C-alpha cells in the first residue's frame, strides 16, 4: 500500500471515527438527579474548598469561605424554594454539597476561576456542576460576588 493510499484511507475513516466518538452517550445521571427530587431535598452545605494558589490573606479568606457556604445554600434555596438547608450532616437522606473555587495563578482581571458545586447524593452517587468565570465578572458584583457565582451554577441544575 502506498503512502498516498494510506493517507486517503485515514482521511476517509477519520470523520467516521470522530462522529462515532461524538455520538457516544455520556454516563447516565443518577435517578435522584431530577428536578422533582432536588426541589424538595434537604441539603447540607459542607466546608467550602479553595483549590489552587492561596491568593487571599487570613481574614479575606475567612470571609470568602463563609460567603461560599452561605451563598451556595442561598442559591439552592432560591432555585428550589421547597428545599431545606440543614446543618445536620448526619441526616441520611440529605444531599451533601461542597462549594469549590479553583483559583487562578494570579489576581488579574482577564484570568478565570472555576466555581463548582459537588453533590454527594444519599445513594452514594456524585455529581458536579461547574462553570468558569473571569475575575473581572466576579469582581463587578462586589459584595454579591458569591451570590452571583452560585446563582449561575444553580441555573445549570435540573
């Protein structure tokens, strides 16, 4: 087989391989991951996590972590008014939620951070909902920055 024939075969097969790969279904979501279940669920907001370089000083970091916990719960309650936000981590049917912020390498307005809500469902399944935000877009919301971020994530929920 010549080099030209090999390249032609590869060129003809590559769209088939790519389309087959693109049509491969994603892993199915847990059955508990439905609007009906989430709208009446009990949520426990676990300790928030900052991942990446520590760009904040002591009191600023404490304030950000407190806002992440408070505003993640607030966003879930606004999205699902029938839901309950609880502090009882021992509740067996509660959905445990960990707010996570992946920080960029520096505090420059054009860099992005990733915000995520990690859900641990009572059956042991895990689901994460995340989104990237430019630091500038978050900064523009000032004291409501965490509300803005977690409200945007809540819009991605079923």
